[in-house]
C-alpha cells in the first residue's frame, strides 16, 4: 500500500472555519486511564476507570495570520474545535477526527533567526472528541 494522502488541520470557532496552514505537526493524544481492581482474596476482579484525558500539540509556521489567530484564541480563553481531515487522497483510516471544545494552555514561539521561518507550538486539551473510522462505528469521548 502507498500513502498518497495529504492531511489537513482546521479549527472552527462559531461559524468560522480556518485552515491551519502552514502547519509542521499536529499530535492529538488520548489517555484512557484504567487500572485493575484487586482485593486481598482475588486479583483482577474488575477495572477502575479514571476520566479520559484528551490533549493536543501543534506546531505552525508564523507565516500569514494563523499563528496570530491561535494566539488570540489562547489569550481570550476561547473554546474551539479542531478537525483533522483528508485534504487530498483517501488512504487515511478515518472519515473524521474532531477534538471539540478545545482550550489552548500554552503557546511557545521559536526564536527568530536570520534563516527559516519562525514557528509557534500550541498545546492544550479537549473536553470532547468524535472519531469516525472509515470502517466501523464512530466513537465519542467522554
């Protein structure tokens, strides 16, 4: 199998959807905290589920207005959605991947240098998510 797909990341605030470009990386993560339940008389008798944690990190070039828009969302404490989608091609395993009600918790710009474009890394968390694989039923968190 060959990978010929280009993914895109966009954010939605209210009715406005903005393509996040140029973007170097987007890394969502889910922490599904589960630990085994043990007792003195028996082990592995069940599971204890802790709340799900959904985080993201993205690095964008500080070219155009996207880094400024994301910085404004961070400083204003605005909720927004992030969508990872196929921009071209159809090799990806998902139909859609949406982090909902996101908040940016940190923004770290790179040092400005004489060569290359500066970038900014934004990290945050999501209050909900919907993952829709191309095969099978969608999952909704929490």
